[in-house]
């Protein structure tokens, strides 16, 4: 092969790769079948770690979700440069406990990340999640900053309001995706809970999807399917969400909700704010798409005693 | 009168190694400088323990200029007395032992060939020095154009650092995205290590990157006119240290070149010999080279009380021209039309002094822009005229001012940005936001949005909304949340403008805080 031939081949080869972006085709499977009555576990108390253990245990134990050698994604809300007290991010104790459980179940890798709204380093530090993860000291556990190269475009085949958007590769490829949102007030969508938490694994200009937000969130949730949703309602922002800041806006509920049904988890958490599930558009839209049950009468709500 | 030290056994013993010691000192200082440069960033704590600003605080030229410009002593600059003291003792040792720019120039001499007989314009550095000092005293501080560290740090912040990161990530990114997995399995861990220890956390982008690069690189290009061309002929800090060094007590001997040799004169990187082959103390940077190549081992250094010296390398005509230029610059700047323009869209960083004091104090070092966590601070070009060039402004569309971050006010070497704690920062107003209802989706297209309200960080939100029932563009009844700004609560951080999802210019914009207070005629 002479030089000219070599260069020609190299340029053709790389041109071919450049002009064919990878597109993931994910056909959403019917997840929350209406025939199954989903469990909603509600734990109250101030031992958050213990409550997480209890909730997971009552849902069948961590082994029901994490198999030996699984790649696990734990997706907390670390969106804002706010501290633990201010309640804008998922409580670090809850994230840490889930990470420990997954490590115990033999996960080969645990990724924890969020695409933050404020500067990512400040959010990871101020939320207390970075130091909580450091304390665990396990090489399998990785708290990572978002790497822009990992966003891949995804066709949302059954999407109604959104046909295509880019998603974070690690979230798409996870064997087990655990959603750990914090429940809080949100001025536009009224509440930000589990379905809204998907905003942290998508790319693009997120401000653009605030028009018809509820429907778009439901579409996005057809791509990312958590095996388990643990809602942090220990400290909830009741006004001036989603970032709050003023401690007067924070209500201490000391509640943790767990479910395998993402819609049911949101639906129950909604009631903690004195609202009905049908008042939250994303919940309704997700229910319409068969992502889960929003009618709490058709759910098994079980209260755990500490 | 001779100090016994110069003839002591210790001095004679270390004399052959002094050049190596000097090189070691240069290397250490350069490494410290680069380390501090990398440390000038968010490191996980709200306070920054050490930053590259120490370089400016050590700089006596900054001290002199800021003191004249502000007519007051800025206590932040006390470390420069260390250098002044050192110069009283050892002359311009700073130039060859400490200065990181000098070290880089020395390194570049391995690659750039300098002629045997170099261009000599030693008076120019005094001219520049006088222009800067006089114009500072009379209201226009232009130190940023000539201070060696301003040029160096700015060049690194605006161009060298981003370009280096860009090139390195380009390589690793293309391996990662296009190459086979086997390659990226090797390259990614390497990239990780580089990211942790060498590269900046994020790719940064700056206006004026080319200009800053050019100004910095020019210093190295000038080496083709002779070794250390910048240091010998142009550096105003070198000029100031030269003036002080005339009183220093550590001197090289012999005072005149030996007739049959003249090696020390022809090899001297600083050209520290005049036409009559006399040694000029103020030009010597104590690089200790001549100790090494003196064939008869005559050259040495000794302590002695300074005596009467010949005149400095500047004649009366040059002195007068420099002085008049220094006087003319402020007048020219003040009568420029740009100085009449209201600074409507100019948002200074938090903690900034009032505009006049800010311009007088800012040394255009670029550190606030380097440390800015969101790459939101950008250098001005000619918006404020020549005197505002390279000073920082917030460009919200590129990045916003992070609510809890006070780093820029911590790294400012001269206090042009006064140090703020988080509580003070939360209350410090840098600008005010206003809506463009012709663009805002809610008003113009009857679509729901309020991303700005969601992001507004003040604890009583400065952006609030009204819920109104209205018909959308298709005639269907909708409930819309219409946002508005409460001016009294807005601090001008710019996050609303930054995240506004409207294409092109945002539908909510932030203008400088003074825009409504300063009347058009310039009277306040």
C-alpha cells in the first residue's frame, strides 16, 4: 500500500464513521401492566438509611433488582448548588445507602451522576453527595460528572410530543436503573418527583422542552425505565421550587417512598403535598402511555414502621 | 568597604555552582507558577487557598501603579515589599532567578536563535515605565498593556490554556468516539490522569484569545533581535527594578571588562556593559553566567556600599517625551467618544468597585476570568475604549454568575474586586434583568415556559409570575404563567438570560446596574 492509497482509505474510513451517527432504537415495552397491583412502600422516621433498607427489603430485597455483575445506575437529583438542609437535591444518606446495598448485591459497577442545572462541581459538593460517596471507598462506585461525549440520539418511537432526543449512554446501557428523586415543588410542572428526574440523563437544550412539559416528560420516560424508584420526601420544598433556598420553604416530612412502578411512586408522593395525582400532568401522561398506575386505589400502599 | 562574606570560604565554594542554583530557582519558581495557575479554579471549597494572584501581589510595578492610580496604599499588595527588599540587597536578581516569564524566555532561547550583537534600546523600558506611572497618576491606568505578568497570565488564560486543552481533548475525543474500543480502553485512563493533574476541568472559551496570544508570543518573537530583548529593553517592571537596584549592595566585579578577553561582555544575556565596556549594575540580572565562563576566574560578586553611579540609561529628551506622553494619554482617553457612552450592557463581576476606581485598580491579569466557574467573565475589547481593554465583564449568554460562588473576588490581586463572603455576594447587585416581551414565548407565542423563574436563585425570587387565562394561538383557552421581574430583588446574576430557551438573543436580558442611575449626559 502506498502513501496515497493509505491516506485515501483512512479518510474514507473516518468520513464514513463521521456521517453515520449512532442511533439507538428502543421500542418501549409495556411496563406497568394495569393487571398488576403495584406495591407502594412508605417509610417514616429519621433513620434514613434504615428506612431505605426497609423499603428495599419489603419490595423483595435488593437482589430482586441487582444481579451479580450488573452495571447499576443510581440517579439522584443533584441539580442545584444547594445544601442538604435546603432540600433541593436528593439526601446523600439515601443515595449512599442504596449504593451500599447495590455493592452488597454484587454490582460490578455503580454509576451515579446527574446533569446539573448549576455548576456541576458545586452541586456535587454542596449537595453532600460527593463526600457521602467518598466515604464508601469502593472502586466499583463511581460518582461521575456528565461527559458530553456520552449523549446519543434516541428515536422515541411512540413519543407523542417528542420524537427524538439525546440520552446519556450510561443510563441507556444500565442493567439496573434506580431512580432516586427528591420530591419538591416546581413552579411549572407543580411538582418535580420521579418522572421529572429523567431531565438529568438527557442532553440537548433542556429549556426547550418546557412547552408541553408533562407530555414530553412522559415520552422521555418511555426510554428510561427504572427498575426501582425511591422517592426522597424527607425534606420537601413546598414553595419556590425546584431550587428553593429559603429554609422557610422546606417542610420536614421524614418520608421515603419506594415502588417498582414509577408512576405510582409519583402519584403517592403527590399526595404528600396535598395534591391529587391527576393534577400533575406528567403523571397523567405517563399513565396514559401505560408506564404505570396513577390510581392509588388500585395500588397496594403499605406503611412501614421504623 | 568590603563585606567579609564575599571572600569567605563558603562563597568561594558555592561560586562554581551558582549558575546551577539559579537555574534550579528558576525551575522551582516556574513550577510553582504553573501549579498556582492550575489551582486558580474551583477546588471543591468555597474559598480558594492559593492562586496565581500572588505573582501580581509580589510585583512592585503593580504596587507603584495602583498606589498612584488609587492615591492610596492597597494592603493586598504588601508582598511586593519582599521583592523591593530583595532588589535592595541583590539588584535585579528577580529577573533571572524568579520571574516565570524570564524563565520561559530563557527556555525559548534554545529554540529561537538570537544574533551575536543584539539590538539595544535600554532606555525604552524607562520610557514605558514613566508613561505608565504618570498616566496612572493622572487618571488612566494602562499597566495591563505592559506589565509582564499581565501579558503572561492573560495570554495563558485566554489562549494557551484553552488551546492546549482543546488539542488534547480533540485527540482523546476522536480516539474515544471514532477509534476502536481497544484504543479507547488505553487512552481513556490516560485522559483521566491528565484531566486530574494537568488539564483544566472544562474547556474554556474567551474573546480576544488571538490578541492575547499574539501579545504574549511577541515577547518571544522579539528574541530574534537579541537575547532577553523584552527584559532588557521593554519590561517596565525590569525598569523599575533597575532603578532600585542602583542602590543594591551586592555587586559584580570587575567594573570594567578585561582588555584581552571581553567574554563576559559579549556573552552577557542582559547586555549589562556600556559602550566604554563598563559594567552597568542596573542591567545585571545576576544570572551568574559570567562566573562560569570567566577564563581566569576573576569575576566574582561582593557586598559593597553603593557609591555615586553614572546616570541612568535615559537622556533628558526621552524623559520629557515619556512624561508628556504620560500626561497626554489620560486626556486622549477622556475625550474619546466611547467614554461618553453609557455602559448599558456592561456587567462587572461581583465585588467590583465603582467604575472609575475599578479601572484604576484592575491590572487586566485575567485571573477573575480564569477562575470564573461558568466561564461567564470575558475580556472587554474596545467597548470602553482603550483603557477598558481586557477588563472583565459578565456575558450571560455564555455563562452566568453562580449564586454561591465568590472566587473572582478572592483572586483579584489588587482589590478591584473587593473580597466578598457568600452572604455579601448574595446581596451584591451586578445588574438588573428585564423582559423582552416581543420575544418571550409566554407573551409572544402564548406557550408555557418560565424556565427563568425556575432558575432564579435569590431566596425571594426576583422573577415571579401571574397566572392568567388566555387563548393560545389556535384560539384554545389556556392557563399561562406570565413571568415578570421584581427589580428590587434582582441581583443581575444572568442565569435567566443564560438559560432562556429562545433562539438567538434571550427574551430576558441583564444590563449593568448603573444603567438607570447614570444619566445620558454623564452627570450622576
